[in-house]
């Protein structure tokens, strides 16, 4: 992971952590259900953004390195990892 991606991911995770704590407080205070659901949706969107950031970095570093290299096993492994994670399967 590049230093820039790492820094951005750490900042996003801190923001998401704060959002989750906020939702926990809302639930404890018995806040209106739709307000809680909207906050959960915001957290899901933030996690999706984080996922995209990390995947983009992985493709532009690890996968690109493997594809430019001569090791066919490494190439195959990286492509299979991507297919599995994007398809929602565990490798």
C-alpha cells in the first residue's frame, strides 16, 4: 500500500469509527429508526469508498507488479485473488 493510500485509509477509518460510535449512541438513546438507518447507510457508503480506495491501490501496485513480472504463478494468483474478492468469494 502506498503511503498516500495508507494515510487516506487511516483517516477514513477514524471517521467511520466515529460514525459507528454515533450510531451506537443513537440506538442507546432510542432515536428514531429511520435516522439510525440513514446513519447506517452512510457508514456502508464510507466502507464502500474505503474498499474502492484499497482495491485501486492494490491493482496499481501489487497486481500491476505481478502482471509486469515473469512469474506466471504470481500473475495467476493475483488475478484469482481479484476475481474472488470482487465476486464475493473467499480464496
